[in-house]
């Protein structure tokens, strides 16, 4: 397993962003990993997740959105975020053109990824993984943010904490149940950051991802 720092251009207008590519020893697929709204690609959650996935045979390309690349506090507009995800998918496919490609993201990164893929069914992505889908603002339960998920034609894996204040369990169940290609996995006691006391939730996230992916690439 080796880590390489790379850069890729989002567009001439937006510029380039940094990324980290971890090559698994015997990769069975490659993942793009988009970070959340409150941290960059080198946040401990993103770094640990990428390393854990790589150890179980999934090469990973995690990357910055332009707002974190340029150290701005406000997240990018959807148009900029979508363009970044498109460029990341292109870079990951360039790095490993023969491997199945999966798209994944933490919170904001997952939602922007699903919006992009809903609008681009021609994408090479074989599936989509959400590490905490941000269904609504804290304390304001609603499902409007999930409307675009109905347009997705690829398999989806929702990994959600039972105490996630950005997606009450009843609502995330309601949203995913009608989606024929969606799988919902519950992490008891975990919040939106996947913290659950002393429980090692990260290893459970990696294992749930591995099991799901292996079923999709058989």
C-alpha cells in the first residue's frame, strides 16, 4: 500500500485541487472519496477511512473541494462541487482504467456526488456510498434533499448512525425503502461523525463497505 499526492484540474476557471491516491496491494476496485463541509481531505476521518478501505482491496482517491483547497469557509456551490466530482472520477479512472469505480462521500461530499450522478447517468461509476447522508439540517426534519435520489440508476449504500441529527432514523428509512437499489446499514449509537463512545465504528464502516462492494463486482 502506497500513498501518492496528486493534483487534477477541475476546469480552467476553477483551477486545480489536491488529492491523495492510495494504491491497494491487490485492488479489486477504486473509490473516489469526497469530504464533508467542515473539513478537508486530510481530516482524520477521511485519512483513516481511505487507509482502511485500501487495506481491504480498494484503491482510493480522496480530494479537496476548491473551497478547502483555497482555505475558504463557505462550501462551494453545487455547480462547482459537481464539476470537482466529475474531475475526480476522471482522474480515478485515469489512474486505474481497468478497475470498477465507485463514488463515495462523507456528508456534503456524498450529497454532492449523488446530485452529480443523478444528472449524469452515463458516468462510469458502478455504485455510490454515503458515509452519513445529510438528509436535513439539525432539528429540522425533512426529506427534500433526497428527491434527486429517485433518479439514480446505480446501487447505493447508506451507512448511517442511529443518533445522526442530520438524518433522523425514521426519515432515512422512509427515504431509502422505495429505492430499489439502495441498501441502508444502521450503526447503533453513532452520531453524524460516526462517534459512538468507545466503539470502533471505523472498522465497522470499512467492513460494511467491503461486503457490499464485493457483492456488486462479482
